[in-house]
C-alpha cells in the first residue's frame, strides 16, 4: 500500500510539473506573438506616416494627400512587389533554417519577420479609417481569443482539420495572386469570407497542435527544442491572427 501511494504521489507530481510547464510554454507562445503584433503595428504606422504628405508633388494619392518619394517607392514602384512578397519568403525561410539556429536566433528572426509584415501591410492606414482599423482589430482579438481557448480546452481531436485547412490556404493564395491582375470585387469578397473561415479554423487547430506537441515532448526536457517550438507556435498563431484581421478588414473596414 505504501508503494502504491508512493507511485501515485510520483505520478501526481510529474503531472503537476507537466501542467506547470505547459502553462509556461503557452505563456511564452502568446507573449512572443504579442510582441510580434506590437512590432507589426508600429512598423505599419511608421511607414504609412512617412508615405504621405500635404505638400503637392508629382505623386497624387487622393484629394489633399500626396505620396512622398518614399511612399511612391513603397507602394507604386516595382519595389512594391518585393515589399508584398518578402514576408511570405521569410516564412518559408524560417522553416528552412529553424533547425540550424538557436532559440534566441529564431526569436530575433520572428521579430524581423513581424517588422517586414508591418511594412507590407502599412497601406491599410492610407486606405481605411483609423477607427475602422481599431474596430476590426478588436473584433479579431475577441474572435481569436475565443477560438484559441476552444483549441486549448476541447477534448475533441481536431488534428484532422489540418490537411483540409492547408489546402484552403493554398487555394486562397492562388486566387489572390490571380486577382492581382483581374481586380474582381466578387472574387475578393469570396476570398475574404473563405479566408476568415479558414484562419478561424486554423487558430483552433494550431492552438491544439502547440499543446499536443508540448505534451508529446515535455518528458525529453530539451529546453532549446521547446524554446524553438514556442517561437514556431507563436509564428503560426501570429499568421492566423494577421490573416483573419486582414480579411475582416476587407469585409468590414470603412475606407477613407
């Protein structure tokens, strides 16, 4: 009986340690993601502020506003394609180098990616009203929190959603690239609705995946690997949030 109690006490202690470790891991994921979001917001706001002026020049933006030389280079010159696709290239690059860099290096790379994303989406401050951007951000934040909480707490295995949702993301990318030339409002509307649904599903899916990945490797005690896993988890949730925000903004944002 004494041996049984000892075993039960040992199992309980290990379980409590894993639970505490999971909470710490998730806090690191959400904390890293939040810092990335802040960097993105500041970079976007700063770039938009440098892009327009009230002083007339050759680059008309809209009534009373003109693009600066910097703004023209960022939004109207061929450089815009580099700015547009740089974050996507960095995501693929992250997957290629994650095993060859330290956890600290991965975190620095993530923050650089967040800055590049901010530059890439800075145009929203020139197109949409500040109030609608804040409003849609809050809607996204509330939706994201609920979906992530569901993914963390649900007992249902939703890992089967993964392949279907990834196929949906690929379809969205193809449709968006094609629509760069077609400029079809109907296609953009359909893409925005599907995008919200797909990234809502990915928010719950990625949260559960982060949790199950930690539980599967917690016994190994490899702090360096777990640190990288937290950053990759933060990247995935960051992308879910940003994409859901951008699609909701297309649907509900008020244009200047």
